[in-house]
């Protein structure tokens, strides 16, 4: 059995809420969890759950837990880009993080666009299981869910790229006209 060499980590008392530290490995990866920290945005905490204000880096749309899970499944079936999604089953909600420049108006019944400054709990990237705050979809440095796609997923409308089947047209064949009157 290989002996692991301990890695010096900052103690929680050494960290302020705004302090961030680099991953342990020079290539930025976490071999223990199979994650590549280089693809994560800088606002994702690496050590513990932190509260970050909505409206600074992204908009946050909060949805009831069951509706959020259904919307996520719908988004996955639409084959569209999906941005960060955080679930908290104990609190009963799913939060979709939407890029700032994409959202202008939000009015979907039963959901809530969190006001700028509302604190959102952001878990570390290794937290993907359990009933408390966790990632359903990890963030990446670029891209995210388009509000149009999320709205369609929440309202049950098909995505813009899917065409509904049209009813088959029935054409009547006319009887051939005769050249003259019948006798």
C-alpha cells in the first residue's frame, strides 16, 4: 500500500471569508476527486460552503426542488448548454445560476429571481451528494444555461430546436373528368 505524503492545508482559523487558496497539485487537478480545478471559476470555494451575493457574478433563479429536478432533466434532453445548478433538498429548492448579461426579465410562475445582494450558498466542487447544499451541475469558466431554455424547461414547452410533428395532410383525389357527356 502506497504511503501518502501529507499536504499542508490552511487551518480554518487561518482563512477569512474572502481568502482562497490554490489546489494542492501544480497542474490544478484534484486526483482524489477526479476534478480539474483549472476549469472552475474563481468564485467557487475549494474548502467549504460559502455565501456569495447574487447579482455580482451571476443571477440566481430559485425553483422548488421537484420542479428544479424536472427542469434539469428537460434541459438535458434538449441537448443545450447547462450552467451551474445547486440543489438543497433540506431547504426544498434548486438554484440555477445564470450569466449576468443573459437575463433581462424573469416571470415564470412558482420561481423566483433572487434580488442582487441575496446570499446564495455555494458548495465546494467536491460536494455533489447528500441532502444539504450540493452541486447538480458544476460550473465551468465559460457558458451557462440560457434563460430562454430554462423557461421552456420549467413551463413544459419544447426547446426552440425541436419541431413538433405536423398532422399528416390528406389530399383527395379527384375523379378524372370524362371527355363528354355519358349516354
